[in-house]
C-alpha cells in the first residue's frame, strides 16, 4: 500500500504536519488539523472565504494543493492578531461594522492585509481591486472598504510614531 505523503509547514509560526495525498487541498488539510478559522465557501476559487497568506502572498487555499505548501509559512486570520493584540484591520472591521455574519471576514481581512503590506496608502479603487476576489453577502461592501481605509490610516499613524 502506498505511504501517505506527510508535509511539514508552519502555520502562524508553529510547525504543523499535514497528510497531503496528491488531490488534497490546503483548505481540507488545514481544517482537518483544526484550523477552522479558514472558512470553506465555494471550494472553486470564487468567494475568497478560504484565503490565507502563503509565504506572505494571498492564495485561495481551496485552489492550493496541500503538498505545494511543503516548507512554507501559512498565516491565517488567527496569526494576524487576537483579542488582546488585534491587527488594526481586525479592530477596524469591528469599529465600522465591516463584519456582520462574519463568514467572509477571515478571507477578507487576509486579502486586505496583503494589500496594506504592499500599499499602506491605498485609494478606494485600490481597495476594491485588492478585495476583488472576496465576496460578501451581508455588508454591501461599503463598511468593509471603510474598515480598510481606517486600518490603513492607523497603520500609517503607527509608523510615523516609531
Ligand atoms: S472556498 Fe476558496 S474561493 Fe471559495
Ligand atoms: S459579513 Fe456575512 S458574508 Fe460578509
């Protein structure tokens, strides 16, 4: 019987081993290991709910094969911050009401984080483009865009103070 392929990667700074047969997606493998903060939506690359950072780049984990992540660093929404020390985006989504049912929020914030890492002063058009792969059924997007603008201002202010 063929041995199952085991892949070692890091998730939010900690080493994790996942079972990665050829067809298994990173979304399936990581949720199986308990990383259920990565949301499972369409499973075909349409909604962005499953977005994670893979070595700093945003990817849809439903379109990424698990074995492809060997040796990589995966960042999920929980790796960005927590209740005691939230990422500015997490704070801003709460303040503006950018999270309602919240199902899209982990992927939305991951995509927004990637955008702000590249461009800390995005225009509204930049934000719309950066979040173009993330669908939300609840908010009408306006509050999400406000949240990203608010977080961007906060990040720029923090940088000026340091
Ligand atoms: S679940 Fe991956 S894009 Fe929808
Ligand atoms: S807040 Fe419900 S899908 Fe976006």
